[in-house]
C-alpha cells in the first residue's frame, strides 16, 4: 500500500478516504496543465536555427540540456499523476460490494452529486448517502494503514 502514500508529497501523509477520492477530480486538470506545459516547451525548443546562430556552441548545449531535463521532469510528473489516477480507480474497484463501487465511481470519478446518483439508480438520496458512508467505511477497514479515520456523518 505504500504506492498510495508516496504520491502525496514528501514523507508519509495520512489522509482521509474522502480527500483521497476527491483528488481524482483534480488530477485531470493537473495532467492537462502538464501536457500544455510540455507542448509549450516543445514550441520554444523548436525555435528556428537562424535565431540560435548568435549563441555559441557551449551555451546552446547548456540550453539543450536544460530543455531535456525539463522534458524529463514533465514526463515524470505526468506519469506519476496518471499512476495516482489509476490507483484511485483500483482502490474503488477493490471493494467487494458492487453498489459501493458504483456510488463511489459516480461521485468521485464521474463527479456526480448524490441527488443525481439517486435519480439514475433510482433510489432515495438518503440511501445514496448511506451507501457512500458504508463504502468509505469499507475502504477504511480494507486499508487501515492507508487512511486515517474520519467522521462519516457528512459524505458531501
């Protein structure tokens, strides 16, 4: 389970199930931003050779090495973010109860509100909240070293 914790910055950062799952919604934006930064890097790097003639060979070599380093860093960041996204999906899919998997997927992966989930299933919205709480508790039980305890009275 250490793969989950290493994505959260320096050292061990124990988080709640809800914070972990909510992170999924932010990952797409972060991945998109990294891809855009990488595309900008490629655009700058492909400046016509005529404008590079003023640089001596050593300076150009240093700039090229810096670009290569930045490119590797962006690629590593994107890979890490995609892995975290995959890990969150696998964590949800590890639940035995299909209803719990469905409500967590709808809320945290598809970013739907409990009211909308209740309409789709169909069931009472209070039932959706109960299922969400049960699913969160199941993940806490299944991965006790991964998540800290959290109050389950409010799954919003």
